[in-house]
C-alpha cells in the first residue's frame, strides 16, 4: 500500500480521534469548593440585621459552617444578639441546617428546606423564649432567601471557551463538589 493511500485511510481516523478528544474536554466537569472558601464568602455577608415581629431586632454574627455529609446538608451556627424596647439586650446562639441547591439565576449555592436545629438565649422566661424563637424563624427565612452560601466565580462557569452551568451539588469531607455541564 502506498504512502498516499495509507495517509488517506489514517487521516480521517486521526481527525475523528482528535475531535473526540476535544469533545471530552468540553464535557461535564466537577469542581471542588473547599469549606474554607465557603466560610470566607459567608463571613463577608455577616453580620445580618433583621427586625422581626415588630419589636425584636436580631443581629446574627460570627457564622460557622459545617458539612453534614450523610445527607448533603450544610449546617450554619451563629451568635445572635437581640435588642428590644421590652427587654434588656440578650445574647445567644442559633443553629440551622439546609439542603444544598443550585440557583442558576444567581449563579450560587443556596440552602433550601432550612430548619432551626437549635436556639438558645439565656435569662428569659419560656414565653419570651418562644417569641424569640419565632423571631429567629423570620431571620432564618431571610438567610435562606437572600444570602447564598457561595457565588460561582466567572472562571468556574467558563472553561476552554465553553460556557457551563452548575447542575448538581454534593458534600464531601472537605467541602462541596459541584458538577458543571456545557450550557445548551
């Protein structure tokens, strides 16, 4: 077989292999987001202040994130300061957790199905503690609605000239693993 004939047979196969290799470069990919990066981003958004039930001013500060690996949830604890014309200033803690969800409109990771796992404020009676817990629920709703856990950077959404969208998210021991697929 002549050299020219071999080239004509091999060239299309080589081109197909090259194109297949390029296609795999722009296929789905996964990006790990370490817990430290999540924590830094959240620290920039705190403290949060919210008026609740018309009489309580709550300020959440010093957020601390933790990974709940077994069920792809994220835990958030924070210090809560309560002021009200009806009470002396109070300090306490709130702990909440939520399921991770990708918000493609904001290019962010948010918490959904959030719940308060713990709420404590010292030095108040049971009735006031119940009112404060209701106020804390209002603040938790705001956190879930308004405060993303993480915003994707532009370089995470574009790779080798291809625009990507985040599709799924899972927890790992070190943080989050986000799957990106080419935008359609």
